[in-house]
């Protein structure tokens, strides 16, 4: 069997590099609903051209829409898939949210649906039922051993295929079971905004000694040396390379390496195989990734995938620094090219810096490092090549760009279809659940009022008496691995025979542990780790046989409170307790369990082992008890608390555990909520801001002139289309002004403005004079617009418009509309201001 080589692409050059290297398929993301939002990603018009080029070379294109979908976003996802089908004609969708099978069906999507590794299909029992849900491929977790891959392959039906990561970055936590970035700062990994807290340096006090290390920063996975064993697996039809945030150099080298290995293994000659493996090894060494590991692939000889005392960042070491009177210099080990990027030292070092070369440097030649920081690196500081501008690859890409220019992108057309939502249910009150971490005794076994006792399913909890067991809600673990799935199935089967009927499954795929036809008294609940955030996903688990569902606590208040009115099942919510920020299979990696672990910002965590997994807990629990009345009023039927025995040595942290309850909308989300006007304030370049929005905003809505691209970062000419001549303010505001949330003012230079003439902007903001502290010299308060400001047409979201008393949108004259300001990465979406556009 000849598996496909599946290449990543985060931008156009990476896409073309994958084609040049000879890949069989390419996966990529759009500007939204992508689990790699930090990548440049693709607008639909550009993607339609690239897809046509790829199809002309018999290369398939898969689009990743693998984020958690919130309630209110399903309609936008539906419109996007409709446009994908009509405009792009991609071959497949990679998804994790269970709303997509129904959305794709209603949109008439003709491609295939692939279930992302973020969906956490970690055991084989449910594989035979996935095609009935609409999925044709499952992407396996990176923590599986070869024996477990064989087990998954054996259980896989003929109408389902498997996709396996063979190269690229490893996460310490199981995909889909990491809430670390989200719990700490609202940047959800399930939403594609992970800030990688696992890559940081943590410290732990061991006796009298403080030990610091990057305990959780994993090396890159590389299975090139074990590829021959994968060829024999008939259902593993795709070898996937991770790296949508990587450049074209990485993509080209990795794809070439794995294509060489695969093609050589299909030959009979051992000499050809050995030669190809050596060449592939050289190519992967120059791919500029991290040091590599096979991790758990060989279960009997599992490797620790981290090196806390060594190098954990990416790049190829090209030498070490030296010092002389003129500063720091380097003697290069290999040829370096103009526009190559070097990294001096490691992240966190005082001298850490990225350097861009301005000219070619031959191997063995000494050259001065153009450092900007005052802190010079010490002697023998390693210097890494982190991005390459190989002239041969540049020439190849230029040739493909010429081919691409022959294809004209298909324009977008308005979507007239409407998504049909599921019918909501009328939910009744259900018992709350108090989930304990240990098996209780005596009075604790009795249900208290409307509170039900909950226990994590295990050998000890399943051994309680039948009388008690029938009153217990048994919670299945969030991750069940293939080598323990039979044990879990046996425990469930024994409890079911004993008369137990209340279970909470923490993955939709754990439905396979229960009878296919559930009796009338069965109560099977989709747990909080199922990551449910919209009515269509809840409807999918309802069709699987679940009788109720927990909403993911990762959502913000707006989404949480809006769900019950649209849900087809009674909903529950986790109000309090220790919520794990991550679950890992890679072990403690040198960290002591049940001892405090501190981040560079002083945040405290602790780790605990349960079976094969390590659970990471923050020192402050989830505390949303005071929101119970609000949640009940919104329609929630039951609540849960997660008890966990805090280590005795761990001091309590006085910090509210609100998770994302008060998390405002990020400005990159707002386009999906109906906003079409944004004020963008420098120093972010205009083109960078524009790149976060779909292709339909590529021209001015008033005169239809194209917006400036990357090469036109100065937006003055485009700004005049909207607001007349630019402001005459010349002085620079204090740096802290950029970090504020701007209340009703478009003039961040108001305090410095000394001009006696009125500003010529056409935008007036009512009530902004006193709020902004504008100088009396500005005759039209709040009307100064920075030269790099971008203004989009106004239209607020209909639901919030009516709530604020604005009424329906006015298309002809957009007056009294809410305005949102993007002066910092995140801001409160509820801050509205009336604006007035003067009559012409």
C-alpha cells in the first residue's frame, strides 16, 4: 500500500513548497475556524487559485476547520462551507466539533470529513460507528505506541481510514485535553490560540534546592526510521507532517524526506532503502526543527520526549558567538544566504535575539552579528539558523508562482441558504452531582437532597456495594487508551448488570462502552470534557443516545448563557472544583507529584498521576458558585462540582477561578458576530490587521476600490476614501496609550494636539470629549484619526443591537451604531458608542 504524504501549509509559499517537494495532499487553514490561528492562513479567493493548481498536479487539498465552535458561530461556519463548496472545491474538511457533519450535509459539501486528533479518538471501540456519523477518516493521537496503532488498524472498518502524524511538534498534553493556555489567559488551544505555556521554564523546590527547567517542552516527533512497519497497516492511508506555522524551507525538506523514505521502502533493493534513509536523515537535519524523538512509538522502550537540561527550541546550530572590540561575531559552519534568520541564544536569555542576514556568508567566513540589544551574548553562545532562504528553493517557488498566475480566483457570492437549527427541548430540573476523587465511606455514601454522588470510574469505585452503586453517577476518564479500553468496557458492563444506569462519558466515543439500545431508565450524560459549545453538536450526541449534556466550562458567559434556549438536551455545568489544565501520557518527566510547581509569572500548579496519565491542576479551583442563579435563569438543569484532595504542602492561592466566564471577545472573533467597523491603531501595520479578515473585505464598501496590501502599509490613501484628509497631529503619544481600551475616541493624540484648525475627519464620536480628555484646542473632540487607522463600515450584531435599543440595521445611513476599538489584543465587546456620519 502507498500511503499519501500529507504536507502542512500556513501560507502561499509553504503551499508551493509542498507541491515542489512532491506531496500527495496538503492541509491548510482559513482565516477563521482554524486550530493554527497564528499562521497566516488563506482567504477563499487565493485558496481557489491554489486548489486549482494543486488539482492540476493531482494533489488533494484538505481544509482544517478544527476548532471548537461556539453557539452563534454555526451559521458563519455554514456560510463558509457553502462558499468552500462553490468557490474552492477542496477535497476534505478536518474537523473536531460534532456540529460539522450536519452543517456539511445542509451546505451540500461534496468532500470528505476527517475527524481531527483534537477530537481525542483514543480507543478503537467507536471506530466502526464513525462512518454512520459522516466521517471517512480519523486522525490518531500522537501518544499511541505501534502496538496500539495495530490495534486501531485491526478494529478499523473498510469504509474508514486512519491518518498518523509521522513528523513535527509534540504537545505535552493530549490533543483536545489541554486547557492550559485557556485557563491561564483565555487563549484557547481548542480555538487555535494556544500561547504554549508548556514551553516555559518552571521551578520546583526539592528540599532546599530550587530546580528550574523546561519540563514540558517536548522535542519533535520523527518516525522516518520506523516507516517500514507502518507500510503494513492497511488502514493507515496518510502520513501527516505537522507544521502549519513553519516556513517553506521546513515544508520542502520534510516532504522530500518522507517521500524518499516511502518510495524507497516500496523497492526491493536494500541498498536503495539504506541510501534513501541516509538522504532523508540529512534532509530532516536541515529542516530547522527541534531535536527529534520517537516518544512512545516503541512501548517497550519508550523515550522521554523532553530534554529539560538541553535545547528545546527549534533551529540548526551554525556556530557559537565570539567577542572582540567591535562586538559579537560568528564563524559560520555552513553557507548562509541573504534574508536567512538566525537566533542568538535561547528564549528567556537576556541576550536572546533574532537576526536577519543582509548578505550571503560563505562557510568558514567570519562576520559581525548585527545585534540590536545592549546585552551582548557571552562567548560560545549557540547561534541557530531558524529560517532559510535557499536560492534554489526560491527559484523553484518563483516558477510555481508563474504557474499560479495563470489561474484566476473565483469570486465569492452571497450565501442565501439558511442553516436549520435543531429543535430545542423543554428541560426539567435534574439532580446536581458532587464528584469525589476517592471512594467515600459511611454517611458520605448517601445522596444529600437533590445532590447525587459522583465517582470517577475505576477498579476501586466499581467495587462499591450494589445498593450504593445504583445511586452513584460514574464518570468515565477523559482519556481511555487502547490498552485499557477492554478494562473500562468490562467495568461498565459489570456495573450495568448490577443495575447502575447513571454514567457520564467524557468523550462522545465512549458511547461504544454501553449497549447499542439503551433501556428507558438509562441516563447517559455527555460530560464536560466532550467540549460541547453549540446546539448542533449537542444534537449530534443526542442522536448517539445521550440523555443530557454538560457544556464546556471553557466558553465565555455570553455563549454559556445563550445555549439552553437552543439546546435539544437538558444542560449541565461545572460550577466549582479543581479543573485540570491538562492531561498527559508522557509521565512526570522529572517533576515530583503533589508538590507545587511555579511558572515564570509565579502561577502555581501541581501534578498527580491517575493510571497511565498525569493530570495538571492549578492551585486555584474553579469558583463559579455565585453564577448559579444566573445559570438557572438561563435554563440549566443541573450542576456539578469536582472535588480533588489538595496536597498538604500546597498553599491556597487567592485568585478567582472564573475560567473564561468574563473573557471578552477577541477582535479577530468580532467579524463573525456581525461587526463591520473596526478602528485599528498602530504600531501594528495595516496589512497585518487586514490579514485577519476574510477575502470579502478586500475592497472598500463605499467606492469598491481595493484595500492596500502588504506592500502598502501606509493607509493614508485608503483612509481618505472614508474620512477625508488625515489628521494634522504630529506628536507621538506615550507608549502606554496603546495598551488602553479606547472609550469613544479616535484621537489618541488629543492631549498633545495644539492645532487651532479643526481636524478634517468625517467621523464624529458623541460624548468622547470628556472621556478621552481631549484638549480644548481640538474643536471637534474625538475626531482625530491616526494615519494608520483603518475604518470598516458599521453594522452591529442584530441580537445585541436590539438589546441595546438600536433597532434593526440601517443599510442606507449607518447612524447610531456600536463601534468597537482594537487598541489592544483583547477588549470588552460590550462597550458601545453612538456615532454619527455627517450628511453629504
